C-alpha cells in the first residue's frame, strides 16, 4: 500500500464513521408514547375452552399480560400499562370514574405521554367514554377499547382492537376529536356511541349519526368530527371533586304509576332521568310522583327508552311549565352523566338545558 492509498483508506473510514453518527442522531425513536390504563372487562376475560364465548370470567388478565399478548404493539408505540381497576364494567363506580379521569388528566399533562388507551368492559364503556369526554382537559387522543370475546376464545377480537386503539391514540389526526371508542374496525365518538346488540362484535354504533371513521389495515381514516363541545371546551372540572351527585334513571312502561320515581326521590336523588316512551312521553299516572320530586328540588330530565332520536322540547310534555330538561339526543345513561356533572355547577334548569344543547 502506498501513502496515497493509506490516506484514502483513512478518509473513507472517517467518512463512514461520521455518517454513522449522523444517521444515529437523525433516527431517534419516533414512536408515540402511549399509556394503557386497564379497568377490566371481557378484553381481560378468560374462558375454560377456546369455544367459551359465554360464561367466561371477565377481568382476570392483568395489564402487563394484555400488552405482552400483543407483541406487535412495540412496532407502533412505546407502550406502558397501569391497572386502574379489575372489574366487569357493569360494576363500574363513580369513584373509579373520578380516579380514572384524574389520572388521565395527570398523564396527558406530561410531555412524555402522547395518548391514552383505556381497556374497558363493553357494558358501560359508552358511559365512561362520555364521562371522560366531558372532563378530560387535553386535546391528546384518549381511546376506549373493549372486546366482545374473551382473550382465550377462538377469533378473540381483543388483540386487534387493542392494537388499533394504540395506533389511534398515537395518531396526530386523532387529537381534538374528543374521547373515542375503537372496536370492530370502527372509530366512534364517546358522546354518540352506544352498545346496541347484546352479543355481537359489531355492537357499537352511533345511531342515525354514524361513526367518525374506520380502520383500513393499520391506517385510521376519519370522515367527520363531532360538533358538540368536549374535553378542553367544557366547563366541567373533576380536579377537586370527591363524589358526584346522585342521579337515578327511571324507566317508563305501560301501567307505570310512578313508584320508582318516588323511590328515587325518597332515596335522596338530586336528579332523575326519565327514560320515557316514544319521544320522551310521561304517563298521566306518573305526574303526581314527578310533581312531588320537583317539589323536593329534584331536577328532571326527559330522555327516551327507544335508543335514538331527539327529545323535542315542549313536545310530549310541557317542559316550560314543569321545569323539565329535554335530553337532546342523549340516551338515558348518557343524559345521567351530563346531569350529574351539570349538578356539580348549578340547579338552575335553564342553565342545565343550555348544557344539554351544548354538550
Ligand atoms: N360484562 C362485560 C363487561 O362489561 C362485558 C364485556 O366486557 O364485553 O365487563
């Protein structure tokens, strides 16, 4: 080797070395940081055999195992988990809601958290989603996910739902869309979605309005945005809340004479959501119980048991005369959530009606 060749070799080595350094500096880990908060449900459920899709036990798999069961998550996000509760969601409590909401707000205030996924049972998933939609104080994505089949079942839907929920929570376009629900290839708004079928994977629907978007492969595609105020735009704040006012739902049916309205009033309810027939109608025989509730300072919201549609104010009942609130298109379980939060601010029925038009 002559001197020229040696020089050339040294220059090439130096070049290769500096290129390597430059490449390493330009290629940091660009994956989003996603926190998974686990609450239980069928997505954490286990059955005796692979064909057990009923009669399984919900809420047994811990969050660490939910994550390690889907190693593909590591390709789309830096994922870490926390166990908030381990319950079937029919046993959800207001205490857990407050704890969950406070934790979500804490985490989203951190620079090193880009989005949150909450694993949840499907029975009350829509309620937790709407509650968070009203009290989360961040535009970063929050996605609720569940499954209709336990993790041990043939064709379990949980792993793919979780994988996509994590992708969604790490997607820039998902920011500012309110709290979302991700199951069965479909992205829905927490305010609008409801469980419509007892036992099918396509159970989550937003009646009349439709989904926000869908997944195609690993790609979320949005088609619209909910126009109702949510998250950072709401007036609700859970920071110092230790409990929520009691609000009961009373279901109307032919022959109902108001017994359950009296029961709610006597139990100390601050609000009652009337799940009326049709367009929120109230039976003649219920009125004495309702008037007694109003006299006792209970705030009454008219919703409907039919599952979709708007309650026409002053339509099936004289809302102005009685001081009722029409629930807009919120189903009874969602109207209850908004009424609970409204009652943390005011008992003025005009103000509460304004909130029902806004949220
Ligand atoms: N009962 C279960 C729950 O809500 C159902 C489910 O997760 O699909 O926790």
